[in-house]
């Protein structure tokens, strides 16, 4: 999720469904009729002045920004949740035995992505300048420590299952695999995308593989320790019509890759496309990533996530069926409209959802990340042709002037 251009997102923290939009995040228990937890970042403790803060993002060290939630992450056990907001704060919550904020710390710059280590002893936070900081989960007052940096904005960060490697992706199409405890020691690069890398996932049950999505409209499967690309899929959708002539060469960016708890199913969402693509991961077969099906939706989804049971929850920009559940039955994905879990969650979050402005729910995440391309050869040839035509025109004018002068001279001689 990108600075100041976030949209509504969903996730699961254990059996709690998490929804973030604008300045709020909401937690609703999907299995029990428990009191929902609502937190507004506008009411959070203001971060202390950080004299080390770099103000390159155009704000002073005491600037409170707009309090919008920029990104959140859930710990592997589902007991902790961390989020960052537009006021450059990192907030840590625990959900057991009840929800409460246990830490508020300042970050140097606005953040783009974050992830818990698998040991849950630290939160790794990436920011818009390309740095990644580590914040302790055990020492709640300890400031963040700089772990590593890229030369461009880091858009996604994840770790491998044994916490040995940290994997980061940036706006310059690069995926870097580094040793978590010694990030200066780079294990490999995964290179091949043509635009910014917007999504990373080490799928459940497949610790050697990495899935990546990009603004070039592709998803790739890597053996990340060696940096070897195993497969690539072009996810271009004909239905995603460009808004302008300048957008014709832009493909829908991959905004979400998520896998079921058993690691067998992978769902892929592209921005501005009303279709969810499903793949299956087969570790035994020759084709490791196999297309399964396409799920057509009534409108473009805002976000999606799998729950602990392997059901896919889809957040829609719709006033009628805002949340939808899809279950895998008989080798196809079918909508579950009679789920009591869906009824329970919808009743709790619908009143809050209706208070959000539509613009706060649907703002593009990647609008300004596509790099402009310039065809210098075509421009050069066009200018050269213009020069040649201008030279011919001038030569023609000069030739006509010379003929006219000769006629006038000849007429004067005859008289």
C-alpha cells in the first residue's frame, strides 16, 4: 500500500476480519457475536518529535499528516496487528484477550509496506525513500533500527518461513533477497519485471518459491534463493479499457496476490479489473503454477483475503453486497450467500462502511508509479523529416525567386 493513495483493504487476524479505510480500522469476529473493535487513528497518541527524522517527504518532524491508514500487517499467530498511518506512526495492537493498542512509535518517513518476522519478535517497515526499519515487538518503547535500503521506493516486503531472508521489491523493477540478520549480504536478485513490483508472496507450504506481481501486468514465480524465474503469466485483461491515449500502453497493475492456508490455491487481483484469477500450485508437476479459473464479479473488487478455512472474502465497492464469500467446491469457486459468518460480519461493519466517502474507498494505489517511456528514435526521425521538408520548401522558394529575377532582367534588356 502506497503513501497517501491507499484504498480500503481487508485481512484476517486469526478469526477476526480486519477492514481499514481512511483513518479507521475495524475488527469483527467472524465466528462469534463479540463486540467489534473500531480504532480511529485521529485519536491515536501523537508521535514524539524525532530530531533524526528526514523531512524529504515535505513535512516537518512534527507534522501530523492526515491520519489515514497506509498499510497493516498481521503476525503469523494472529495475535498481533501493526499498522502505519499518514502521520508517520507505527501502532501495535494485541487482540487477545481483547483488542488494545500497546505501542505507538514514530517512523522517519511515511511507510509503504510492513511485515512481522515469523518469530514475531520484530516488525519490518519499508518506507517511501527505500529504507527498511526494524521495530522490536518485545521492547515496545525502542525506536526503529535501520536494516537496509534501496535506491528507490520499496513497495513490498516479506520474509521466508525460517526468517533467514528478507525479500524486498521496489519501484525500479528489482526484487532483492537479503540475509535478514545481515542485510548487506545479498543472496540474489530476481530480475525480469518491466515496471514497479507491487506484490510479493511466499505461498504457504512452498518455502522455496516466491510469487511477484507488477505494474507490467504480469505475475512471476521464482526460486528466490538463486533468483531463477520458473514461470511468468501475462494477466492482461481486455475489459480493462484505458482512460486516455496515454494509458493505452499501461497494463493493469497486480495489486494483490494471496494464497489459501494450505497453499494449494492462489488468487490474483489486478487494479481496475472485475475479474479474480485463480491458480493452483503443484509442487510435483512439471508446471508449478497452473491456471485454474476466472471469477467474474459485478464490479471491481477493492481487496480480497483468504480466511483460516480457505474461503475467499472479497471487498466490493457496492452498497448492496459489500462483502462476498467464495468457497471452492467441486473444482470451482462458488459464492456462498447463506453463510452465517458473512451475515454476522456484514451487520457489524456495514454502518461504518456507509460513512466513508467513495473517494476514500477507491483511490488508485499505483496511479503515479508507472514510469514514462520515451521513443527517442521516433522523435528524432520525425524532427529530421520536418527539417528536410522545411529545406525543400525554402529551396523551392529560392528557385522561384531566381526565375522571377531572371524574367525581370530579360524584360529590362529587351526594352
